[in-house]
C-alpha cells in the first residue's frame, strides 16, 4: 500500500511525534509498503495534493493538534481512508476537564478534582494533589504538589502564568496501569513502575528506567478485567476508531481513570505496541491490522 504518514506539527510533542513516525515507517517498510512522510508544520493544504495517490493516511501527531481532533476534522474533507476516529470524540477525550466530566457522568471512578486559577485555589483544595493542564500531553504540564512548599516550583508558576485551563485533583497513591484497545478488543493490562522516588513523567516516559510489565502482576484478575471494561467503554463512547489507550491508577483496590490517549505513542518504548506484543501481535503485524481496519471503516 501507499501510505502517507502525517507527523511533526507545531505542538510541544513535535519531537515525540517524529520518534513515533520513524518507528512506524521502519515497521511498515518491513511489510513492503510504500511510505511518504509529511511534516504538518508545512500546512494542511498540501495533504490533499499528496493524498491523490495514497491508499491510507496515517496521522501520528501527539499533543493537542493531533489528539485534540483538529487534524482528524480536516482529514474527513480529504476523502481518503485515514487512521483515526471521530474528531469530536478526540476533542472531548483529549481535553482532560471534559474527560473528567465524562467519567463522573458515566460511573467511571476518577480522582476528586476542581478547576483552579490561583495558588489560593490550590491551597483551598488541599494536599497532596496534582496540578494539570486540561490540554497537557506526555506528562509535561503536570505538577505533583505534596505541600505548600511545592507551590514555589518553576513549573508550578509557569502553569499558573499560562493561559491554559488548569485543574487540580487529589493525588492517589497506588499501582499505575494502562489499557490499550485495538478496535473493540482490550489488550493485556500493562503495569507501570517508575524509578524509585520518581513517577511516570515526560523524562521517564521516553528516556527513563521505567518498568512496564504485561498482565499487571500486582493486580488480581477481577481488577484487570474491570480496567479493561472501563477502557473499552471509553474507547467506544468517544468513537476513537482503530486504537486508543487509557491510563488508570489502582488505589485501595479501586480503579480510577486518569486520561485517554487518542493517538497512543508508537515508539519502540511505547506502551501500545508492548500491550499488543503481550497479546501475541508483533509491531509490523499490528500496523497492518490497523491499516486494514482503516480501509474497512472507509
């Protein structure tokens, strides 16, 4: 097949998008596909011209531009098969405040939270807590606040001075897990163990010493199944297409939803390919399956 990979873009996750695109290109070449890579930074209009001889468009734009639905909305006008789901679902799922509201409305546990604008708002909410941007990605716009002292941090003040929509949520200690979905099938649960004294932040996510263990051995089967059911419910509600991945924290034997990744990472160290491998699906075969599903959707 002739495949156009759309990557790069202008978000803070531009570098990660290129990393994913490189891994995808290499895997697709193994299966003898013809690949063209396009940097979205060059604009949207060129995609229509390039797509005339393309069988499938593969968007790999992490961050708001891709995961927030803007690119998918445009691709619907191109009239070519593309990998991805409903742009409105992407938008509602990507923005973390709307995702939190969805969880509350659909009986999916999530940490207590509140919109904030000032340090006083955070102090009133209490500690330990986590400050997040509604449009943050790759754990970059996240500050863990154990006490008032943490309000002095550079990241903390940077977030408060930004024009981003912010919220604070209760810090829940526990076992961090993620559940990938391939079409309408939940893949094996992956348990995430950050380095001692650390957490699954941007640095550890891509370059750290994080342990990612298939089948989440710290949890019982009932808890793993519940997390898979929640992930499927989220995937189907937002109409996320061929694949997605939802992160959870299991605290006091209760599964809490953290966020959904509408375009999961596809690097060699990414969680979605590891979950697929745990289900017996090698990376090149996984991508071929996703391509086939995109064509069938169209």
